[in-house]
C-alpha cells in the first residue's frame, strides 16, 4: 500500500518514500554566522593541531600533550595520566559532558547541534568549500541544471577533490592521537606506518567525505537520535529559535510606500528557508530537522533592516512568551527545577572527580596469594606463604622500596631476586616481586586461627612514605577445626 503526501492511503502509482530534495543553502551574514565561523575555526584548529602540542613529562615518558598510548595502556592528557584501572576518570568526564549537554539544552535548545557538533562543523566546512568553487545558491542551481557542461564538471570535480583532501586530513589527524605525531607522520609519507594506521585513515576519510560532503542534513534528520531525545529536555521556558507569529502574520509581499496597518512584518521573502542547511521553513513551528543554527535569524534581520521594520521577527524566544504575545511577554526564567538539577549534578560529579584526583595515590600495591599450595611446611616445623606483589609507580622518576610485615610477630620476609631487600621500580611502570613470608614453629603455634590477617608495608626509601596492603597468612588447621 502506498500513501499520499497527507498520510492517507493512495491507490495510484508513485514511490512509497519521497526522494531526497537537494538543498542549496545560501550564505548568511550576521552575528550568528560570525559566531559559527569562529566556532568552526576554534574546533577544527583544536582537532588538527592538538596532537602536535608537546608536554614535558621528563626523560622516561612521551612528550605529546594528548596521547592515547594503546601499547603501554595509558591515556595522557597534559598533566593527567590515566591508567587502565583508573578508567573511572574517563567515565566521569563522559558523565560531565552528558550533563553539560543536558543543561545547555534545557536552557537554550540545540546549541550543541547548531554550533559544535562535529557533523555540523564539517558540513559547514564542506558547504564553504562548495560555495568557494561553485558560487552561492543561485550559481549552484544553474550548474545543476546543466550537469554535463564543462564548467559544471570541473567545478564539481575540484569540489569533490577538496572534500577528499579535507577528509584525508581528518583521518590523518585522528590517528595522530594514538602515536607520536611527528614520528607517525614521517612513517605515513614513507609508507612504513602500521597497516592499522592506513586502515583508520581510510575509514575516517570515507565517513567524513560521505557524511559531511554528501549526506549532510540527512545525518541529522535520519541517523542521529539526539533530535528525538532533546524533546524531553525542552520546557516552556527553554530558549528556542522561533518565528513570532503574533508579529509576522498575516504575511505577504510588501511594496515600498505601502502601509503596514492590518498586516504582519513577514513579507514572505523565504530568505529564512534559503539559508537553512536543513531546508525547512521556521515559520511552520518546531521541527526535529531544525538544528537551531540561527542562520534564519541573520537572514530575517537583514530583510527587516531593508524594509525598515524592527529586528527579531525570528529570534531566540520561549514557548511561554510566544503564547503570551508581545503584551504579556515574561522575562527569562533561568533558575528552574531541571536547570538546577543538571547544575547540581554537574557540581556533584565534578567535586567527586576533583577529590579523587587530589587523593590519587602515586603508588599502588597489589598482592596475590599463591593458590597452590596455600602454605608450605618447613623442616623446622614452621610455615611459609608465597605472594606475588606488584608495585605500580605512577611518578615520572625511578623509585626504590622496601617491603616489611606488620601484624605477624617474628615473621621473616624473603624476596626472590632482591636479596638486598630493595625493590627498584622504573618510572611510570610496574615491578612484580615474588615474596615469601615465613613463621617458625613457635610463631605458627601462637596463631589464633588458620587464616591470620596482616599488613604488607611498602616503604619508599627516598622519602619514607608508607603504603599498606591487607593480606592473609595461611597455616595448618588448628585442633578442633575441620580439615
């Protein structure tokens, strides 16, 4: 069964789904377009240049400011180094990002989508390239009317070539976050880089070219779930890009010298539609295709200046104000329950992460008791337990440690390979130690139970700081205890 445009079943022929109508967004001029240019320059600059920034961590560690070192299982972000067991920091950052997104959405709508979303930024860049080579809206429309003319072929060809170069640079910048950027760049141009690097460059080249250059608004309309989710975060006091119907209607063409009595300020010029990257008419009300980029505001303000009417026919406004009209417009209510909730959650998570970072240990100790056997009887009647102790040095300098026992009187400690009792640990590395703790016959007899808790004390020789770790000493069953 097929459906008509109005949603009713249609018995006639035709397509079940409407084909894509190509959009030719016109260049807008104004304060919001300027903001978008600035945001594009800043975000792309950060993305492409960040891997090349250096950060001195000493002679033993990489000096790339931001690096995801998969072989060493480290994530370096300027002064912060995250180990695999500290992935909760990454989780916390993602939670903070999500809460910040919820907060700004509840206040000012889809600001993320309109200004800083990667899809928006790269689509803006691709459209700017297209406009540079093919001209503005009317020129591109003329080119598409005769697609096989020489002018249209070379202009479109150079456009797609530029898109591909941008896409390759995008994929190339991404892999630089996972290896030393200057070294990997040299390997890439000499074709000596790992095959996985070329694979990921190819994947990002393809996705950037297709999503940013060809699919464009289709990604936001059909692929991205965010437009549907955001509807639950708006309320009557959220600032949304809106057409002020009470001021613009009834609309219609207006000639110079005619009166404005009995009509609205909208002259039905459709410039708001011409500049929209999604090709929608903001006058139709809220639509999930709208990414709230505010270019329609710039276009409308420019027209209002030309016809001598006040700016703001299309503007950031609240549903409460739109319903009230100009006579009863209410001021913006910023401190609302959902805004306070998101702000409080951000403060809470941020405080937890800050405290965790401040109390973060520079030495981690992990103790694993031998399982088979749990203990060994010695010839003198004593008992020995074996442990594997791992010392994780999170500082950027070599350190040396001594290991002792607290809670087992007269226990003897022996470290295999470290007869001097000193365990050196390289900077930002792990050192495993095989450790034996033994009690003589009298010490075993003094134990109150088969399993006795005690503490392993790891002492930094340089500054005397101590780190304790709970452990268990296993002995033979006591009389009256089941074996």
